[in-house]
C-alpha cells in the first residue's frame, strides 16, 4: 500500500505488522532519516548486531536469509537494504509470500510509475511504500523554523526565505546546516539574513547552485565542473532539473522587471528568495543575456527533460548533464551576439 503523507510520521514510530517498506525518491537524506526511524522502531537500536542487518548492493543475495533469521537476543529484526532496484522484485515477492517476522526496509532512488518493485509493494497488503521528495516552499520553511525553535533560536522572515531557496535538495544536508546555524546564533539568539548568508554561504550541496548560476551566465566549463561535483555527492538528476527550473523562474522575474524599464541590478533585488551577494555578477549577466522568450523556451525544455528521465529509460544523469550544459551553451552564444 502507498502511505498517505499524513500517516507517515505515525507509521515510522510503529510499522506494526508490515513485512516490507519501500522508501524511494530524490531526497537521499530523507530516505536515510526515515529508514533509521524504522530500524529504531523495530529493533530499538540502530546498531544492534543481533537485530539489525545492513545489506549493501553486493550483499543483496542474503536478503531471504536475513529476513528469516531469528534474533539471538529475542525481538523483531530489521533488515535494511541499500540501493534497491527492480531487480529485487522477485526476491521481495518471495519474502512477502514466505514466513519471517523481520521488517525488510528497502532504500531506493527515484523510481518511475512503471517500476515493478513499486507496483508490487503498492498492491500488497503487508507492504508499505513511502515517497521521499525534496521539501518545497512552505514545508521547508516550517522545517527551518521548527529545528531552530527546538533550540530556542528565532529567525527573521527574510532569512527563512533565503534559506528555503538554498536548502531542500537533501533532508540530511538541510538539517545539518540548520543545526549549524543554531549553534552560530546560540540559545535565545536571532538569525538575520546576513547571518544566514555568512554561515550557510559555502554549505555542502550548493554545487548545484554553482552549476546553475554558471550555466545561465554562459560559463560552460564552470557549470560542468560544479555539476560533476554535485552528482558525485549524490544529487539526483530530477532534483537538479527541478532546481534548474526554479532558477529559470527567478531569472524570469528579474527579466520581466527589466522589460518594464528597471536596470538589471535593480531587477535582481526584486527576486525572491534573494540572490546571495557572491552570485550577483553571474545573475546580473544572465538577466542581460536571456530574454522572455528564451527563458520560457528553457523552462519548457527542462520540464520535458524531466519527463524523459522518467519515461524513456535513458540514463537520467546523462540527460540532466546535457540539459544544463545546453543552457550554458545557449547563454554563451547569446553573449556573442
């Protein structure tokens, strides 16, 4: 069965008699966080060698053995499987049809609607499927405020708005950076926009932003380097494409202001979330290079590329890289005119 978002938190605390759980999506940090919560709920500990088994890709052949094994100390076992793909559909079917009290936790990446593994678990009464997508807009803002409030730290609205434009690709990175900000402010402290920019300006995971700002400014080589680093750190292709679409929409806001008579530097100040000061030269160059028609075309191109990643079976990383570098080449060609 596919879990409704409203039921997820309760389920993570008590998966009851569920035999297998599939965690899939583009947010690897959220997948790991929810997987750890399930392990803790079932085994009471994240590292009990008698009740917890962690299986990497090369150990997938041990799934049935681990699921049917009994704990030497009693209690239910948790079997966590990394990098689960459709190749495991038959094994998971056998587990669901067989005996064993262990909870099988499958951690996957983005899976299309036609995925055999997703289809199997969505229709089975003893299985659960949880989608793990990047937090957007209001949900991300609520997370930022909640994590800081738990540490008795308040934050200005502008700082929340800016952070929500930088974070969210990975739940683990998001929480890590917010907690870093809480330590910077201290108990009863107030986080300003300047504080957020100074503390989080060089955070891990911003290679995607580096790639996008470089691409729309026509820096093909810089975009390629930053994108390679981002993907090496686990950035999902679909997440990058969605971030690129958001970036183009911000550019669209600024370009519309220019078309209404504003100077490029002034138009940039109207964009929300605000542009980090170190990125203003690249963004200003992009505003001058891209016009309304070319931005609209790029948005359509990015949306179509995302659809191709999900339906064609072509390597998503390659499609994503080609799309971002295509933007960079378009911008470079525009600057030469």
